[in-house]
C-alpha cells in the first residue's frame, strides 16, 4: 500500500497500457476503480498495483504464459459446455473450438 491517489491512478493507467482493462464497476469493498490485468481483477485502492506492474513486465514469455492460462481456462469451459450440450450443431461448434484451443496450446513454446 502507500502512495498518493495520483500515483495509484498512474499505476492503473500503466496496467491498462500493458493490456489491462479498466472495469466499469467500482470495487464492492471500497468503491475503488478496478483494473483487470492478466486474468485477475485489481482494485486501485486496496491492491498494491506497484508490485504488480514491477513484477510483470510484458515480454514474449509472460504473454506465452498468459496465453496458456487463458487457453486452458477456455478449453475447460468449452469441455464443461460440451458435457451438457444436447444440440448436435452446438456440440460440433464446441468440439471444433476445443480442437483450435488445443492446436494453439500445442504450438506454444514449452
Ligand atoms: Zn477495493
């Protein structure tokens, strides 16, 4: 924690410039501005954004790691949706989507 609110806004803007998204909804705890960054939501007021921005410079490696996380999460969602889908056409779409996720996952460097 620490830093003025101006510093925090600067850090929030920095996260956004690194691919984060400023959320429309304020933090439910303290009404702070929230930023989604690398799949997690951070509050400008109660999370220490300076640690995040220092710890995660954007490099090819961090993007690959993020990409893998996102693809695995999506693949998991698609599989879960497929498990309960009764409609054949939608099953087909889900299967081809899952196949694409797998294909990209396999292409990612280890
Ligand atoms: Zn908060």
